[in-house]
């Protein structure tokens, strides 16, 4: 009596493995896409902030700071008028210098904020790498391969160059191995390659 369920053949297993690989690649692409969308959103937000800053700077440059004209103050004598005008000029110059320094300070703050964000991202990446290294060291000390068998299989499959995968695809589909003819294929000895 024949068994009700037959063992899957090597082609079915290879097909199942290929499906699993495709699903994992698809999931990785989805994750990459979501990361790229989040990155694009951050870039758009930063661009909007830059545009707003530029509009504000243009508006500030277009509208000069209100300066009181020296003629608005009643001056009792001509010599004090020159002294008062000189003082107003000094005050105007000091105000211009202050506004320039404020603009530089704003630029420094923006640069510092961006640099702080970069440092935080690098620190987070370093912490994640340290956690992975510690996990691998723990696995090695425990006597098991780091990341488990599924990680080792995935890494070994990912380490095969794409060109080699493409070149081996026709052989894998027929069940043949390099240097040996496929089962049921006559006249192929591989010598002509």
C-alpha cells in the first residue's frame, strides 16, 4: 500500500526555500521603503524650516530696524546737536552689529542642533552594534553559532554573489550540480563549458 502523503521532492524543497527567500527579501524591501519614507518626511520638514528661516531673514533685511531720527529730539544748541547725532550714529551701528551677531547665533544654533542630531543617531547606532556584538559573544561563549541557525543560513545565502546565483539558477531548476549532468538529461557532460 502506498503512503497517502509522499515526501516532497528536491524541486519542491528548493521552490519552498526560494519562496521563503523572496518573502524575506520582500519584507526587507518594505522595511527599507518605510525607512526611506520616514527619511523623506524628515528632509521635507527640514526644508520647510530652512525656507521659513530664509523668508524670515529676507523680511528682516527688507524692513530695517526702527531708528529714531536725531531731528526728533529737541536740541538746545548746535554743538550739542552734533554730539547727539554722533551718539545716535554709535547707537545705530551698535544695533546693526547686534543684529548681525544675532543672525550668526541663530545659524550656530541651527548647526549645533543638526550636529547634535547626527551625534545622537551615531550613538544609537553604536549602542545597537554593541548590543549585537554582545549577543554574538554570548552565543559564542555558550557554544552555539551566533544568531541561530536561521541567521547563519540567511547570511550564507546572502554572501553568495548575485551573479553566481543567476548563473546557477538553470542548474538548480533541473536539479543538476556543477560538473554533473542533471538527472534525465542525456548528452550533457559539462565539458563544453
